[in-house]
C-alpha cells in the first residue's frame, strides 16, 4: 500500500492560503463539537465543552491540518506533544505525537521552483546526482541526498516556501486553537511566550545561522569521540538551503534492541553532552527530537543533526540549575524548594497555597535521585505519582506559572534527553556526573 505522503503535497505558502487551512480546521472542529454534543445528549449525557473539543476525531483533524501546513504550525504541534508529555489528555497526546513523523514533502515542481530561486536555473549542473525524493521531511524543511561531481555525498535541507513569512500568523493561530480548546486558562499570560516562540522559529528558519551553529558545534565536540557533526558546505548554503556532509546512520530508536551496555554508554554520552552545553559552553541545542540523533553501529558514534534551535544559555540560568542539582544531591528539601522558585520552575503562589503537595513531589524526586547506583530511566513508576500530584495542583489555575523563557528551552533539552533514556531503558550513574559540577 502506497503512503499518501510519498506523492508529495504542495505547501500552502501565501498568508491567505494558510489562513484558509486554519479556517477549514476551525470549521471541522466546530462541526465535530456539534456532532459529538448531539450524540452525547441523545445518550442522556450533559457534556462539558472541553470534553467535546478534545475528542479523538477533533485531535485527528488538528494533526492532519497542521501536518499539511508544516512550518511554525506543525513545529508548535510537535513541541506541544513532546513538552507537555504526560499532562495532556491521552487521546490528544497520542495523536499529536503523530506530527513528529507525519510531514508531507513538496512535489517535484515546487521543489524545483525553490531551488531555482536559491541557486539559479542551471542548479542541476552543480551535481552528478540529486535525489528528487527527500530522505526526510519535517516541519520547516525536507532533506535530499546529492552527489557532487568529485564524488562527495551531501545532505541538502530545503526550506518549505512561505514558512518564514507565515511564522507570526501561525503562532498566533495555534495559540488561539489552544485557548479555545480549554487547555490554557484565560488568566495565564502567554504573550511573552508567544513573542519568544516567534523569535525562536525565525532563527530556525534562517539556514545561514544554522550553518554557523553547525560549524560551531563541530568544533565544540571535536574532543568528544562519541559524536560526529556533519561539515558545512557554505558555497551551497543560502537562507533557505543548508548543504552539509551526508553522514550515514540509523534512527537512534533502533538502539532499543541493542545490548544494555551499549544503550547505557550512549545515554551516558548524551547526558554528559547536555551537562557540557549547560555548564561549560553556555550554548545548547534545545530541540531534543529523536530524529536529531542517528546511530552508527560500525563506529559506535552518534550523529548530531539540526542546529536551528541552538541558543546561548545565560549564566544565571546555568547557576539556577547548578543550585538545584547541588541541593538535590544534598537531599535538602528546603533548598530544592527555594531553588525551584529562584530558577522559576515554581511561582510563589504555588508554594503559598500548596506547600504540602509541593514537598511531597520534591520528596519523590529526591528519593529517586538519591538511590545508590545507576539510575534506571526505564523504571517510570514515580512519573505516575508525580503526574497525579501535578494534576491536583494544576486544578488551581490561579497558581499556573510560566517559567523564564531560557529555563523553558533548557528544560526542554533535559526532559527530551530523559525521554530518550526512558525509551532506551538506559541505566546511567548520574550522581557522579552532577557531583563533578561542584568541583
């Protein structure tokens, strides 16, 4: 059976075209609400609006339309599915997760127009071969394999047309969808978060900037033999096309069946990399999407990809994490609570209204953190306990709090790394790695 994505689907590039997709989405969701409401009323139920909006059918509509739009709309859907984690309704979390690998690719005619605009009408003469069908398609661009006349193999990332111009409107439209879904309380001021989301996405859509970050990371990991970063080809790189070495590798998830010691070593290296980013380099690649890691079984190395989300980490943010980790190693609940407020994870209102609950959550984390020996990331029993306590506190919407922007991005990388470790069921002795931060 042929996957419909293999046929390609043109990206709506104009503002009116993209607005039309959002209008179609809103209409479809509204129709789903009416149909589901009628069904439940016929069964003698009195459904809440939130229940009607968050149905599997409506979530499917959202996922399908965001995958068609691509760009910022799809990127935000992916981020929500990864970052909100266990806090989303199960049906919505499952369907949004489809966005991680659901991108359609551009049909050949649209691809040719983009490359002609970037490289000129005779662009094909630069290559001995250019594979028209992409080897990967994601939210902002798709990747093609190509070979130069001298035999060098390249990976060429081509940005979807209209992505950069549509970022601001897409972010605002997705925020509206979240508002009407009831997932966000009206009292929560997300304006600063939207401003930062737009800034971050504009940076990710600048392939010249990503090329600079690619080169910078290649130099930073030069002394870390467990990693490889593709080399940039600046002569072929433009604001909408990124050219780099093609580096072979398989999806990192394939390590699930690898021996335990291999999985443990890989995650030890990735955790060490995250700590160096945060505390040594002050520069972090903040998108932990699993697709950004590839595994080379023959060399035992991880290929690091996609540096559009790389950003500087302020020293104050790193200091906040250092204080929290040090307090955790000391098993000091009071210091962890104070550090969580200082770092911006918790607001004063949450402590004032729910301190016993906050302390119970801290105790769960400290108990896990201070178990002797390697930490078993595959044992997720404590996550369910934290989820139940977190949901209880989240019912009090007056205590909802958005951490500082820099903390959000750093935490996204840390949480994503932990999710990969859980996926691989890795066991890593993290305590000595954290303890070394104090030395």
